[in-house]
C-alpha cells in the first residue's frame, strides 16, 4: 500500500507539473466522443477518451506489477 501511494503521488505531481503540455493533448476531443449541444443544454461524454485512458492505466499497472 505504501508503494502504491508513493507512486500515485509521484504520478500526480508529474502530471501537475506537466499540465501546460498535457492540456494541449486532444484527450476529451477524440473522434467517437459524444458532444451534444442544444439551446440551454450541453452534454459531453468522452467515450473513446475513457477507453484510451483505461487502456493506458491498465498497461502501466501491468508493467509496475511485473
């Protein structure tokens, strides 16, 4: 548990420091993401972005567990 918390903290720290560059990535605006705009209503559901993030996190966890 200690190692997990340390790694999670380091990942969050690195992501926070790299945010100016990470915010320019097209995550959340990928083809397949659902975005509906109507008068007085806006709905956004990042389907493909969620799948991509899930695959990346699964891959990272698989690498760290080896």
